[in-house]
């Protein structure tokens, strides 16, 4: 089960993921977040993973798809509040990691 909360504020789309990002729920990222980013030409995105329990390869690919969509808009993406366990799995994504949403804002540097 994955719950996705999206909030757009001051030019940044905040996406808060709660639960487990696995193959059977990746469509929530691929079919909702990615098209939203492309349709509205969103340049800055922050994923808050504080309540994300686990992620599999398909979940990593979904995050990578989002990164590509942001890059299409010549923007920046950042992860925040990532647990140590998930940080190791996400290393290959090469996405900036911040301690919290405020630090992510500074990292994106609008």
C-alpha cells in the first residue's frame, strides 16, 4: 500500500510517500506524478520519504522516471528524510539527499 500526497508551493512540488514503493504501486508515480511534472512544466521537486518503509527495483525506476521528467524541464530534484536503510538502495539514482524539506529547498536553491 502506498499513499502519495502532493503539494505545490512557491514553485516546488512536494511529494510525500507513505508505505512501500513496490512494483504493484509504481503506477502511482509513473501515471500521476510524472505526467503532472510534464504537463505543468514543474522544474523543482522534493520527495519526502520520511514514512516510506521500503522500495524495490521497480520503485527505484519510478523515481528515476521522475528525475528524467524534471531534467526535461531543466529543473532539480531532491530526496529528503531518507532512512539509512533506504539511502543505500537509492545510491545508484544519483539524486541529492537533504535532511528535511527546508534543507531540500536550500539544496535546490531557488
